[in-house]
C-alpha cells in the first residue's frame, strides 16, 4: 500500500470538511443539545408519593387534588399516575393567595 499526502487548496473537493463547515455543524449540534436538554427537563415526572414529599403534605391530600378537585394535572402510564414538574408549578401558582403588596395598599 502506498501512502499519499494530499495537497490541495480546496479540501472540500476531496471530501475533507473545511473549518467553517465544522464550526457551523458544531454550533448546530450545540443548539440541538440545548433543545434536547430543555425537552428532557420538561419531561421530569413524579409519583404521587414524591409530589406529597415535595409539597410537604399527605398522600391523601395529593390524591384529593388529583381525583376529586381535579385541579392538579397528571399523566397515566399504564396503571400508574405521574405528575409533571411543570404541572406542579402551575398548580402552586394558581393557589397563591392575594398579598397586600399585590393590591397596592402598602407603599
């Protein structure tokens, strides 16, 4: 086998990627990695017991909000119930009591 040294002013002609193309692809892969990371963080789910632990309440209270009041969204995975992190945050935001500072009574 002979070893050749390729000398050319146009490396992309011979299938060798130029630095600009490599940088562009690297930037695209970084953007894709950020999108995947965002999607993964959106997919974080908890069991009923974990939600009760996060909210510092009884499992019975979480079940009450899931099944009776129906103000806490959940997913069914087979027979199992899972609650997304963003649904817990939304649930808590809707349960905020009005504050005096929000009403503009105090300076």
